[in-house]
């Protein structure tokens, strides 16, 4: 008898192309309002794509974006998706003091809840910027009323990562649930297998194989993520950026929509809160561990 198909979590980090952390040395925060915003139309395309497949997802949304596009925020909720927080101004948690971090996450939560009329229970740090040096952030999130975080990527990376942290959902400070972005264990290393630039760089068949392996061998839901700007081949090019940043940001963007269509058809997808907080998952309850 075949095992039931696992429902994986589809997540979208709602930020615009000029707000990515890698562009911070090239684009001043003070100039954001002067840039062409493309996030609303890109989120609209994503909502259409999800509706075609009858898929629900979680949208980790910046407060800065929500303030400027309230109709987009309401459309996300009205179409049955989870609205979650990506903080207010896309500042790395690791760059903020505890007081500034608290102000950022509380401000974002209030903006999103006031606009959508629904509780915001989830948070994802920009650039997965919670790690060994700022674990106090979990207590701050719990006190602010968040129920879960998806802010740790258990890989080795030059900009983020906590490779020794648990690969699957576990309890952290304040009773908060941390749900890491999914990795594939290969030997003694965790390999990225859940979206972002890796999904655009690797052949689609490799990403599909990695996600299926996590479902089949670990019997755990995967957490996949992408950004609205990753489906936007027409976004303005940022001049003067270094070669590594240019490659990471723009590689295979024209192929992304077709890959997402394939991904939506090859796996079962759902919202983070349904999978990890609410649902009595008879098919396979995700294990919840304690932090070590």
C-alpha cells in the first residue's frame, strides 16, 4: 500500500527586486520610493497561478510593501492564503539591536493585521538572518504574539545559515515553533533543496528529486520558498553590481514561471499554519523537537 502524499508548505517572500539584501550596497533605502515597484503585478500573477492549481500558500509580506499595496494584501487573504510577516523594512535581524528588532516585528504585525483583519501568526527573517548570535530574537517574536518562525536555513552560506541546527520543526525560545527551510542530508552536509537561487540554478529534475527524497525518506513536509521578483524577467537591471550578485539574482529568471507550474503539479502544497500549527495531520504529523 502506497503511503499518503505529504502536503508541503509553499511560501512566498513578498518583497520587491530593489529590496533584496544583496542590493543594499547599491541602492539606498531612502531611494526605495523613487524606484519602479513591480511587486503588485507579480503577486497578481502568482495568485492566478495558484488559483489554477487550487493551491493555498503562505505569503511572508513586508510591512513596507503592505502599506503601499493594501488591496494586494487583502487579495492574498480573500483567496484563502496565509498572510505572514517578513518584518517591516527588510533589515536583517542580525543587523538590528534587540529593541530595534522588536520595533520592526511589532510594527509589521500590526500593519498586516489592521489591513487584513486576520491574525498574523508566522514570521520569516529577511535573508534567514536568525542564527547562533541572535537567538534572543525567538523570545522577542513570542512576546510579540507570533506563533511560529521560518527564519533559519540549516546550511553553510556566505550570507546566512546555521548548519548545525535541526532540519525540521522544533521548539525554541518562548515556546515558539521554528520551521526551517528544507534541506537534503547528504553525508555529513545539508544541501539546499527548497527554492531561491538554487531552484533557478539547478535543473528542475534535481530539485524535484531532492524534495521527493525528503518526503519519501524523512517523511517530513518540505518548506519551499521563492520571491515575486523571481518570475519577473522584465525587472529593471541594477547597474554597477558585482558579478556574483548579478549571477545570483538574475540566473534563469525567464525559466522560473514554467518551473513553478511544474512544481505545483508534481507535489501537494498548503499553508504553513495549516501544516505546522492547525491540522491534525492523520497522513503524517510533522515531528516537533526541542531545541538542543
